[in-house]
C-alpha cells in the first residue's frame, strides 16, 4: 500500500527534528572541517587560503602515512581477529555450558570499565621496571626476554593490539542476542540428520546471525579507525611515532596549532573510513551473490 | 533508485561516524588580515589617576591556579584580598580550570572566536607573536612605560613580553633549572661533590651504574620534559648563550644530541616512552641519583621522597663542556606563565585589569606564593631564608648566573618542541644518528 499524502506529511514531521539535529551537529561540522582543511590557520591569526596544499603536506609526512597504515591494521585486526573471536565465544556460550553466565559476565565486564583505567592497568603490566609481564619472565628464569614492551620498535604496536583485541564482550553480546532468536527446530532437525555441533554452528548459526556479524565487523572497523584513547594513554604514538594513528596525528597537529593539516587529516580519515566500511559491505554482497 | 538511496545513506552514516576534530570556531574566509584586525581594535582607554569607576567592574578570570595546583591556596587568598580591598569598585570572578591542556584549548578557542577573557594566563606553549597576531590582547605599554610597576621586574622580563613594540603580557611565573643530586647515592659510589664537567659526569655515571643505580632518570614520553631540560643544559654548555641564534644549523645541536644519547646509557630501562611520573618516581624512590626540574618541584623532595630524601638532596650547577662556548654557571630558564588580558573598550575595566595585576605582583604576596608552591617569579625578590636550602641555592645561582637562557622548547617553534619526543625515540633506539635527530627536528619546523 502506497503511503498517502497525509502519511508522507506525518513521516516528514517525525523525521524533521532528527534531520535538523543531524544537519546542525554532523553535516555542518563536516563541511566546516572540509573548508578549514583548505586554509593555513594557527587558530588565532587570520586564516589564508592554500587550496589542497595541506593534503599534499600531510601525505608527504611519513608519520601521517604510518598513521594511515596503523589505522588500517587496527581496522583489519578488529574485523578479522576481534570479531571472529567474539563470534566463537558467542557460539560456545550459546550452547549454555556449565558456568556460561559467569563467563558471559567476565567477558563483558571490561566494557563497563573506563578505557583510561584499562590503559593505566596495561601500562603497568607492560612496564619494563616493575611490570607484571617482565616480573613473570624473571620468575620463570627467562629474564633475558624482559624488554620495554611499549618502548621497543618491534613490540609496541603488537602490544597495543594484543591488549585491545581480547576485549570481545561487546561484540559477543550482540551476536549472542541474535543467536538466542534462532529457532531451536533447526538444530533438532540437523541433529536428526546427524550433523555435528561444529556443522550446526557452521551451517545454521553463522548464516542466521550474518547480519549481526556484519554489524559487529563494521563497528569494530570503525572503532579501529577511530583509535585514540588507548594509543594516546599507552604510547602517545611512540616509540618514534610507530604506533601513531590518524586521530592522534590530527590531535598533534592541533597541538602544533596547525589547524589546516589537522582538518585535512580529518577529511582523509573520513575517506579511509568510507572506503573500509564500503569494502566490508562489498565483501558481504559478493558472498550473498555467490550463495544465490 | 533504492540502491542509490541506500548508498547515499551509507555514505552519510560513514561520514558522520568519522566526523571529528573540528576546532570550535571557524576562520572566516573573508577574515581581515592581521594588520587590519590590529588597526580595527579599539583604541586603548586611558586610565585616570586613582581607581574610582562609575560602578563596580567585574572581571572574569578563567584560572588554572585552582583545585590541587600548588599555587591554588595562596592565589585564592590573593583574589579574595583584592575583592575585599576593592569592594564596590572591582571584583574578580574566578572560573576554575583544572586541566592545563583544556585550559590552553579554551584560551585558543576564545581568541579565535574574538572573545578574549578579561583576564587569563598563558604558558610557554603559546608563542606571544601568535597571540599578538590575534589582535585581541590588551596592550600594557602605556601602564608600564617609566612606571614604578615596571621597576619591579627582572631585567629583560618585559622585553620578552614585547611584540612589535607593545607589551602584550605581564611576565608572572619564571623558572631556572638546576641540577639536583642524591648525596647518599653519590657517596655510595665514592663521590662527595658533583662533577664540574660532562666527562667527569659520565665517569661518575659509570660508578653509579656499577652500584645498580640509575644515574639520570630520563624520558621520551609526553613532552620528554627531563630529557629536554638536559638537552637545553648541554646545548648551553656547548654552544653558549647564543646557541639558538642560528637555529638548528648550529653544530652544537648535533654535538649536544650525541651527549644526550650517551646519557641514555645510564638511565632506566623504561625511559623510552616514560612520562614525568616515571622520572619523578625514580628519583623520589631513591632509585636515581641526578635529577633536573623546575623550582616548583623542590618541596616534593621532602614531602614525597623516601628515606628522608629532602635532607639528602643538594643543588648543583650544570656541568661545563670542555671546549664548549658556555660559561660555568650559565643556566636554562623559562617564563612559566604570562598574565594577559582581552582588549578592553571600557576605561574602567582596563583600569581594573591593571589594578588587579599590580595587586597580585606585589612582592609580599609573591613571597607567600613562592613559599607555598616553590615557584619563582619575574618580579625581583630578595633571597628568602624561609625557603628550603636547595631553593635558596638555586636562587643564589640564578642571581649570580652569567646568563639565563630560555630552554629548548621555549626557544624553538611549537612544532619543533612537540617533535622532540619522537625524534628522541629515534635517536635512543638507534634508527637515526645525532645528525638525523636534528634533521627530524628541522623537518618538523618546516
């Protein structure tokens, strides 16, 4: 049934407040970022128009290029490691083994703790002088392996990723809620047909929660691309900018009162974000077409 | 059509998900150039003799010296005393700001929006030339020229606050940076006196290392503060007081980087990426022997140090570099805070600003503030026997110093100072040599 003129008016009226807020607080700031990215401006004196020079400037900066690469790594690790881990845990806990409620709470618990507190905790864990990890290595007689985990070129980024990748509770709960809605009849029928638990998970559970997994992967990739707090608090982009991310890069540009390059970096971040999200969606589209 | 709509919606969603980092105010594309802004600023009102405004003047002061800040208690007393003395004529209203970075961002944003606060302070991260470029700052020149007020200040202090012939800020808190050492740890390594040259310093560092003691607690995290101070001291020792005149092309920058890198052989294993808390912790916990910081930190030796550290710390002059252009006794320093005011169109308000700044710069108040916080000030103060010994020694050294030169971060553009921690990482981790370190700094400044 086609909506009537009255229906359309009603829909428009309901949508208007949200649309106004969306334009005021999202679209206008984005346009503003785009405009400022074309200026040289220190935040206090008058701005001067420089066209796309800021984009070339930041692209020539090896720290920016490394930040883009790190962001892509974060997004990939989030989508390809963190989410699959979450799905695996959701599938296991969905079978309601003994103590599943306890484990669900344990895995979700870090989500309710401040990111700053977690970063401080891990900073202490990784510390080379009094950290738990090096302490343990000394305890088991492997003191020669003790290093400054966040201050060594080869270990800083993996150390950040490892700490973050195991916080799977958020995505796990999303997938679990979707799994709980899957009709039990499917599993009973599969069991009668002799399907193993793994086959049931692979051929029933996963296809049924595909939309949740897509949502989780999109969210995880977005979170990966927006990484700031953990990096800022644990390494501030160091050592030698090896763990810098795009948001941290633009934050540092703002600290340098270089608002033009900072906003150019923002625009680039938006572009990378759009590409990654469209890429994830495209992957699922290809998979859907292949199945058809 | 549906696909196009879906694509547009997906794009809009993605764009909003990543929208961030917009500064709070827009630079208008049609904004007038700096010169025009300066000429458009209202003429400075002339303050009448005596201060008797038509009605009570209220001055808003977003202030960082509140909460747990070491100056908070006495500064609060100063403001209360001013409000009492000037009741019915002027009133200062403090707007509490407890986070330094948030405070800087606020000031910068307000200036860019053309709404300078009545009263505010800026630290070394602001370049006065940039502030002057905003055209929003009150010019104190008419009030300070040939006045009793200007006679209060140390030589050169007002000149530092002058941009294009206008005094746009009142120098308030200053600092000189001495070297402090743990006498007990040095004695254990066989030293009763602090070395006078860098060669002797490294010999002593070897002895300390043999004892399992961290000779120099250093850091490359945050703003690499303690490392930056050492770099400043070494630069002065090698290049002399004029080292910053030729910028980073002076070979002293490379030589000083080599010395600094060597110091990292005698630091803690967590120095790369460490912040100020780590450095301070090593010294306060009797793990490190030699330390440098500003005078504000001195009271903490006694308050927070273990094993009665406060009685075991002594002041020393920075070592001399054999063959360097520096003079023994020369020190690195800084103006830690300037007092500024927004351009005032109302003569009464301008007069109130001047009255308040004169009031809080009275030596009797500053003595009290110095005692409570350990801070030093741009106003000339006699030596105070109530101060702790290391502070008295520092003041004596400052008074007899052949020169006091602003530290590296103050002497360089903001971008170079901010690039120092990452460049230091590269140097310490061996991915660049001393020349590469200086090249990284140069690149940051371009």
